[in-house]
C-alpha cells in the first residue's frame, strides 16, 4: 500500500513537471522589420509550439512593464496597459503579434513575449529580444572643396558632412570611384543633446597627373547607415584643356550668319514694298492711258459738232 502511494506520487510529479514542459516549447520573439527606424512601424511576432495544449495567455512586455495581454478564455480577450512611447495598433494586434507605431528612440530596449499554456501546471515560457531604433539623417551629405579648379601638383582640401543621426553616419570619400585610404582622411563625429550624432570627414591629398584620367577629377562622398540609408554627393574638376565651355562661333561662320539674317530681313520687309510699288506704277500707267483715250475721243466729238457733222 505504501509503495502504491509513492508510485502514484512519483507519477503525478513526473506528469506535472515533464508533461508540462513538453506541452509548450519553442517560444520565440521575432521583430519585423529587423531594422527599426524612428517614426515607423514594427511588428512583434510571438511564435510557440503548444504541443496540443490550449493557450491560456500571451503577454508582451517592454522591460518589466506589461503593455499588452491576450487571454482567449476571458472577455474581453485583449487588454491594453498604457506605457509612455508605446502606441499599439489594435486593428493589427492579436494573440500572435503586436503592431507598434510611431516608434521613438526612447522606446529602444528589451521586449518580451510570455506564453502560458492552459493546463494543470500552467507551463510558461518567455522569449526576450533587444530592439534598437535608429534615426536617419533628414538631408543628403554635403561635400565641399576649397577651390573651384585643381591641377596636378595642387593639394586637394575637402570635407563631407552629414546631419544628425543614430548611430553616426558612416562617411567614405572616393576619388575617381576608388575609396581613399584612411591615412588620407580624418573622420570625427559629435554627440548632440538629443542623443544624435553629426559626422564629418576631412580630406587633404597631394594630387598628381594620375588623379586626372581624361582630364577630369571626380570626388565623391558616400553616407550610409547599415542597409537602411545610402546617399551620395559628388564634385567634378577639369583641367583647363578639358574644362567644358560654351560652343564658340567662328568669325567666318558669324559673318555668314549675319549676312543670311540681313538678307532674310530684306526679303521679309522690303520685297513686299517693292512689289507693291511696281503694281502701283502699273496701275497709274493704265489709268493715264485710259484718261488719254477718253480725252482724244472727246476732242473729236467737239470738232464734229462744230462743222455740223
């Protein structure tokens, strides 16, 4: 009898401990997108393998503070707990995921989902993930040089700057599509009061004829933050022989063009006057001949009347 009691107790304890563990496993927290950008949206997806056990609850935490709970056997199923900086999109949040909107830098930290099975032991597993939030520059990088034109033998002095961001923007200088060595650049960043960083890279390099293939020197600055941000700024410098100039007009071509323009103006303005003058003279001649004809006929009529004809 005593052996039966111990056997029952051991079996019950085994079921409670090991049965509960095997009824829930594989709890995992996934964040989409993997790189969270300030002001945008992220989904916290809680994966689990219930092993056939019914779900009792899923809770989401930021640090030690619960902000969302899903309990399918209660009414209402969803409960929201206010937490500064946490804005939950209720229309896209359920027992499997929570959609967060308008994420700010201050919200970065550890996020967790806690899953509890509805069984005699209420087996629970929790998964935690650190979520970082980055801030991208609002403007493109600015590339400046101390001269408008460079020649072989000159010293290129230039700098490239990028606006506030977190983490600091990575700046790379290219000469004719080739990155400069770190020894030719000096990179620095400055932390601002809001936790963002401005970035600056300076370049000072002695130029040779090899820096001007085809008579052109191209300086580029690439600003990047992970795979979320990439912008370029560039400057082109030409040697005097290859410096682009407006199209020139030769002397002969200019004289010919002027003569053609004058002749065209003559045709447009003076030819109609000449033509009109010729027609006027013809008309006046015809009118004179007609008047002369009528005058001779009148004189003959008068003579015939005088002699009684």
